[in-house]
């Protein structure tokens, strides 16, 4: 499947149903912490993609 640059600026949401809510993690981590970190990272990537697309709309992917 080929994506356009505009599509790359809109992140696909994470599927929260794929998290194991019964896992045991160290250091007091909770599944909610991992979800929040992943959401922040996806938002960051969307921001970067949007900024690059706005600054260089004619830029093509390799």
C-alpha cells in the first residue's frame, strides 16, 4: 500500500485492545503509562511529519 505525504501527517490511532492489561511490569509501571507514552510518541511523529510536509511540500520519499 502506498501512502501520500498528507496521509503520513495523520497518525493511525493505537489499538488499545491489543494491550495486555494483566502483564506485570517493573518499577511500578502500569499499562496506562505505556499507552500514554505511545500516544505521545505517535503525536510527536505526526507533528514532525506535518512540519516537514508544510516546509517542503514538494519533497518526495525515497
